[in-house]
C-alpha cells in the first residue's frame, strides 16, 4: 500500500472488527480448498453482512483486503453494502481520503 496512513487505518479497522477473535483458516471459513494452509482470516461478520470471509484476510499487519474488497462491494451494490454493513461502508468512503 502506498499510503502509510491508509494502511494504518485499514489494519486498525480490521483489528477493531476482529476484537478478541483469532484468525481462522480461510479454507475452513469458506469451505473452499483453493486457499493455502497458511491463509488465515478473521471471520467477523463480513460474510453474514453480505460480504465474503476474504475481506478479513490476515497479513500480519502488512496489508489488508479491506479496501480492495470494500471498493468492489461499493461498486457492485452500494445500497446493499450501506444497509447490511454501514460501519464498513463508512470506512470505505472515508479512508481513501486520509492525507
């Protein structure tokens, strides 16, 4: 990620949403064996709120999938996104504006 402030905000948001939850194997969260044995994600409520488990992928603080997947979701159906996960929706609208 090019902007350290945006990365810090994304990592902080992921940690906030994960709370005390521990990351889980993506293959177990999704039921899809295409994920490697070292790919983990925080379950959070991403899938339950209309997204996918991959949104919570854990890169150990080096990166996140939050912006990429959130912008995809915003583009696909902004009304659904806003209604089902307003907190994440606001994060996507506000975070890219970080200086």
